[in-house]
C-alpha cells in the first residue's frame, strides 16, 4: 500500500457539539444550516436554532485519507475544530426572516 498526496489537499474543520443532528435522509450534499466564523467565535444556524461556539486549533492535526486502487491518498487536513458547548437557543422572529431570504 502506498500513501500519496492529492493535488489539491482541502482544509476541513471538525465540529464538536452536544447532542445530535437528527435527519432521516442521506447526508450527502444536504445543507444542514449556515455557519459563520468571526475570528475565534462561530455561529451555526440550524432551522429555528442557533449555536454559539469557539474555534480551536488542534494540537495534532488529523489527515483524511481515501483508499483508491489499493493505495491511500491524502485528500484533506483537519487543523481546526469548532466547539459548540452550549445548548441551542431559539432564533428570534426577525432573524428567521433574514435566514429565509438567504436561502
């Protein structure tokens, strides 16, 4: 088995949250919500709820490997994670209207 690097290695974020996201269909290509990053602070709007969190740099980055023709290919690096440690808060009505316009 040979480990190679893809031409365009993506940088991905890890998301850590309390609880779980419930969805009955496949996750492939679905838009879960809107994520906003402002320096070290992050907001994640899902449906009628908002989660507030913080951005943290991982002490040891993670690699995302893909098996291709019996070999491993490095396709992405995960160097940061977003931690949502608080419970979701309801979005006020005026924010809901803005979210609908943003699609």
